[in-house]
C-alpha cells in the first residue's frame, strides 16, 4: 500500500513535471489549438492575450514542451501578424487615400500631359447632330441664300453619328449655305469635310467681307469623299465669321455634307499676352507696339513723343499741319519736311474755287467763309436759312425758304370750325379733311403769339399744351418742286415736341420726341425729297411747363440744296 502511494505520487509528480494538469487532455503541443480556437472570435484584438495565455501554459513544461510551444508561439506570432496585418490594413487604408490622392495627381498629370480634350472642330455642330427644327443648329447664317426648304436632314448612311445635311440646288447659279455668325481668332485654319452625292461645291468665308472662293470640286459618288479647305484670318473676327459652302448643279441624291472639321494651327503667340496697344509677333513670340503706338519715343517718328496712353503724338515743339503752329503767331507755317513751325503765310498759294469758301489763316485750308453755307445745315447762327443762289445764310423770311411765314411774323384772326374766331399765324393751321388728308387737331386756344423771346424777327409761336397726349399742328398744304431740301427750326422752353411730314408720297418716318428744358434756342435739322403734292409739316407738342413759358417754336425753314 505504501509502495502504491509512492508510485502514485511519483507518477503524479512525473505527470506534473511533464506539464499536464489534466491527464485526459492531449499533450501541451495540442493545447494551443483549443485556446487558439476559442480566441478566434476575439479576433485580432485579443490575439496578444491568447498569445500570453500560451506562454503561461508553456511555462508548465520547460523542456519537452519548448519545441512545440515554439511552434505554438509561431502560431500566435502568425496570429499577431494577422492583427498586424489587420492594423496594417487600416494603414493600408490610410495608404489607399494616399494612393487615392496619387490618383488625382495621376489624373492631373493626364490633363497636363494631354490638356483639355482635344478640339475636334472650331465649327459648332460640325457633325449636324443637333437638329432641333427644320434647320441644323448653328447653321444657316445671314449669308446663306439657299432656300431653307433645300436644306434637308439626312439620316440614311451619314458619314458619322446619326445625321448629315443634304443641300439641293439644281441650278447652274451657285447658292450659299453657311454657319451662323461667330467670333474667330486670327490664324491659319485647315478644314476637312465629307461629301457624297452629285453636284459641285466650293468654299469661302465671310468676315467683314467675302473672301475669294476656291475652285469648284465635282462630286459624283455614293460613297463619302473627303475634301479640304484652308484659309487665313489676318485679324481677329468678332461675331461676323461665317464658313461658306457654295453649291450648284446638284442632282439625284443632290449633295450631302458631313463631318466639317476645322482646326486652327498653333502659333508661338498663342501663349503670349500683350497689352491692348501691342501685338504679338509670331516669328519672335514677343510683343511689339501697334502702328502709331509706343513704349517710348524711340518707337515713334523723330518729331513725335510717346504719351501716357502709349500713343505717338506730335511733340510740343513740332508740327504736321499749320494749325499745330497756331500757338506761335511769329511762326504760323508748318514746314512739313522738318515738322518745324516757321515764319510765313499759311494761305500763301492757296486758291479756293468755291465762292462760299475762303482760306482759313490758321489751318491754311479752304473752309466756309463766315456767313456762307452749302445747305441750311451750315446756318447755325442767327440767320437760319441758306440761299442756294448766293450760298449765304439768310433770314427765315427770305424767298429761298419754301415754308410760308416760317418766322411766325404774320398773324390774323380766322374762323376755325367748331372753335370760332382765333388769332393764328398765316399759312398755318391746315385743316383736317379725313384720314387720307390729315390736318391740325390742336385747339386754337393752345396757340399764342410770343414776343418775350424770339430767334428771329419780332415774334414766335407759343404752344401751351400741359397735356401728355401730343396733338397735331400743321402748315397749310402746298406743292414742292423736285429736288433735295434741307430744313430746320428753333425750339426753346419746357416740354416735348417732334415733327413729321405728309404729302402725296405718304408719311415720312416719325421722329422721336425731343425733350426741351432751356431758355436757349435749340436747332433741329431734317431733310426730305421734293417732287410731291400737298406737302405739309406737322408739329406734335405736349407736356409743356409754365416755368419756361411752355414751348416756343421759331424760324421754320426749308431750302433747296
């Protein structure tokens, strides 16, 4: 019995020494697997604790279990790697944004490398894909003279996309089909387009005028054929450029156009910015002053200076014409060779062929003499009419004025239908005889003889019309011989007024209302063509104010040019 206890104790000691507290459980080498297995749910977070559990279990067996525990430790290490890998994953996740930030960089590299998507064509709707109505979008500009019904949408067998355009002109005379007006920078352009069908086509463009046309190209094919066109714009074009297709002699399917691609050749100056007074020279890719502009006086002629606006101007002590020497009476003549002011007579050797002109001693040029005129438009002083016989300005009462009593000097009392007796100016207050023969509609009480301030003579006409709706006041009608006539009248006071002409030729265009608010006489000029019957001049006064004695009109004149 004692022996049995000793053996049992020895056996237990041996078992303990071997690291197995539970004789039923497999050896130490196998223990990590249950622990590992139970620790799997704790995932990567508690793996280190599971690893620490294993060494504790492994300390029970210092020798026999060391190899296996090492192997076991490898598993936790591997387990630790997994969490590290797990922790690396977030790092990798952090790297991914970095990689993500790299991707935009890579993306930015692509635009930098390639720039914006390459321009396919500077012509809008170049493939005729946009067709919102009867005509393709961005086509059929102001220079198109092909009937719109002969511009047709083609959806069968286009060169590219879904549509092409069919142009119909069976006549031998050409018709134009153009783009809408647009702006285009200066430069050299190369175009290609596809054509098929039967007909002749050529190209040109419109900027400020038509360019020369290319020769006609005959097209007679059911298959698409590429044609080309090049042109050069010497200057920028603003809102007027139109690409032109000129077609004629179409038949059968007529002429189909598609894929109009025009590109501008890159130039050295495309990346150079210049001031408004400069231009870029492609040969050197540098900015140089435009004609007449300057950086300094070295860019100007030797007799010029460069002013603050970078413009070449005549230097203070130099000249280009006699008037530049007006400030130096001792030297009033400009020597055009040296551009210096010298002594002399600016009018020496000057002969004026027109009797209305004389040499101006300041400018040395033939100009209207004081009081002379070519037409009434030149008579802006006290004498408002131009006598075509003498070419001198004369009064409104002169016989050259076809407006009878244009100075409102003569007044008499007349019986006005529905209004009774009233003082009105002679040859005025033409009566209204119906729609086809309009006349005065203003009440005679709104008219008065005015003498407080006149432009010419002793009286003027005063309109007292403190109403917003203008009413007609007209001359009596009369016939006007053929010829061109220049006219004027003077107006002052406070209110608004406009004029109009009616005759056997019908109404002249209606003028805008002139707003008047001044004590000074203001001239109003207009012209008309004669050779008419029943001519009359209408005034439309309104909105007069008493602060300046309402409206006054004087010296109404019309003279033959």
